[in-house]
């Protein structure tokens, strides 16, 4: 059987991908979940956390499941954080790629795109954000010439155990012992194993939910107390009096009458017994609401890093503070994206590349999985800043600017937007070195002119005239710009520049420049007539 190398460089056999590892783990598949939140008390909760620290994680994992299922606030806030990662994805080649590596990245992107329900896979991987880790099992098949995951299935955290050693290791929970350690090691290429730490430390204590368990408990107590308070709120206190010597049956009859009167406003009692109605039950529910609000605000801070992206209280909630809190939330999202991308590159993209012969140099030069949050820089700010930076000599790569603004590089021959200036003037600007002052909105055409793809068609008359027009424009334009540059360099204020522009050398003639522009306009008019004649001839 052919052997290949795993992400750690160790050889593995193709037998490892022949069937899912848990196919024979029927005892885990039949296992029912417990519900430790039933009757949860501070002492019971402390015992669950302590058991987890000692290696018994089952109760803690079941507790986490109950918390996410029963607490709507936790489910909503965690859902925001997890779904923030469901963005556009891409597969990019390594740095300084060779043509072969670019082709491999493109091929891998196509293969990843064929994975069924990839968005669900991304969501399942983010289950590690709250619970510390998430394991999704790959089932491979080869429907054609390429290996692909048939299914990628999320497995409950309760199926796994954590081994502490010189490094922590996740293993399937079983009675078998491998290398002196209880549990079966996870099969290479068989799992997407994402470990997501909310804090540093052992894996049993790094889950985000461990920071939420106490607010969850206190909130449950407050909700229960509020429910009991509302059940009797506004109902008078009833006191029944029975004569001495009354039997237990008579006492129970009186008690049932008290309860019935409280809920039904009617009831009967034996003769000789009395009922007294005292003041109605009073109190203030704000104390319970205050505790519940504190718990939910703490949950929001732990999950999203702030509270103002979750709800407004009408007091301290302002737009400015909301924006600050949203920036913190973006930091969390970016951190989550980096961690998830590393995992998916190692456990999904690399196995896919190795099995299909698209990673000849191993993990070191493997393409990378990326999630794009879709945020670009402020285009207005860049439109104002970039021309000024270029004018003072800053060299800015076009590719960098387009990546910052989220503008893709045009393919060869792909139509692109053009500036509104006449073509002859753009060519003249390029010939003058791109240093001619341009009107607002026209900056950048000089740089773009040099990158326009060559047309495979024979040049039109106006195109053929461009070199001559550019030569006529270059000399006067360059002299004009050099005088203005010298004026700006020796001026100390905008006023000096303004006055200096008015006192420029009166002998400086722009006649040559005007003549060139007149020639350009005439050429443009003739070119227009030429195009009309061409269209008329084509329409016959």
C-alpha cells in the first residue's frame, strides 16, 4: 500500500482513509446525553468543573450542551460570533509561487468548491469557540479521478478524552490502550480537529463556556425567583384557623380551601373554621431583573467583548460607544478567522492536496485556505491620500492599492473603467512622465495608460497619431510643471504659493501646449467622423 506523509511529516497509509474511524464505535453512537442542568446548584456545578480538571469531561460537555440549548442569550450571542465566520473563502498559493503552485491552488479551489455543504462544515468547526475544541470526521471517496470528502460530520465533544503529557492529545474515548494511554488516537486525514482557546492553560479549562457557567447559574436562580414572585404577586395572604382537636383530614380540607380560594376565588370550609385575608403580597421585581441583566451583560462581554452590539439600554448606549464595541468584536472575528484558517489548511486542504498529488513539497509549500471578511479600506480617504503621496515621490504598487480597496486585478483583455479625459490627453500625460497636473477625478490615468493591454486590432487613425501628439505636449508641459514644483518647494505657506502662481515668469509661453491641444481636438473630431463612416459602411 502506498504511503504518504501527514501534516507532521510522519508517513501514513492509504488504509487510514478507507473508512471512517468511528464506523465501529457503536457504543458511542448509542450513548444518550445526560442533563446536568436539572437541579443545578453551586455545589453541583463546582463538582462538575472539578471532575473535568481531573480528566472526567463528560458532565462538563453535557453541561455546555444544556447551556447553549436552554439559555437564549448565550445561543444568540454565540451564534453571532460563529456566523461572523461564514464569509467568502478562497485558496491561495504560498508566497512567491511558481506557475505550477498557482495551478495547484486553482485546482484545489475547484475541489473544495465541490465539497457538499461546506458552509455547514465551517459552522461545525466554530463549535470549538464555546466548547474548547471541535472534531469533524472526514469520510473520503473517489467518484472520478480525484479524492473528495463524501461527508464531513460533526462528532459530539463527549466522544473524546484529553490526554495530558508533554503535549495534550485528543483521543476517541474507548477502553483500548495505545502506547500506554487509554483511548484511540485520531486517524490522520480522518479528522478536522480545531482547538480554540478562550484562555491559556490545559484544554479542560480553556473553553469559553467555563467562563459562562456561573452567570448562567445565577441567572437561572433569578429567573426562578422571579417566576415564584409573579405567581403570588397581588394575591392576598390567606390564613386558615382550625379548632383545637381537628383531625388531619380536616386540616387538609382547610389547606385545599385556602389554595382554591387563591387561584379560583371560591372554596368551601367546614363550619367552625375561620379564614383571614391579610394584605396582598407586595415587592419589587427590579431586584430580580437587575441580577438577570448583570448576568446577560457579563455573557455578552465574554462572548463578543462588549455589550453595545447586543442591545441598547437607552442610557449609556451611544453610537460612538457602539462603534468602539463593534471594533472589539471585529478583533475577535479576525482572531477566530486566523485560527480556523490554520486548522482548515492543515486538516482539510493539505489532505485534499496530498491525496490528489497537488502538494509535491509537503506542508511547507501547500496552498493556504483563507476566509475573507469582506472589509476594505475607505475608498474616499484613499482617493484623496494616494495622489498626494504619489506627487511627493512615494512609490505605491498598484497591486497593493487594489488589494486595500478590494478591487481585483483585471485579466488580460478584460474591459476596465477608463477616465473621462480624452485619449490624446491621457497619452500626452503618460509621455510627460505622469507629472502634468490633472483635473479632479482624473488622477491615475498616467499610471493606468502604461498597463493597458495591447489591442490585437490594427491601430485606428487617432491611435496612430498619439505618439506625435504626445511629443508636442511633452516639452511645454514639463517646463510648466518644473516651475510650479520649484515654487512649491521654496514656499512656506499656501498664500506664498498662491501669490507665486500669479507671478510666474510672464515669458513662459503655453502657445505650444495650446497648439498641441488644438491638434488633439482636431484629431478627435476627425476620428469621430472616421468611426461614423466605419459604422455606416458596416451597416451597408
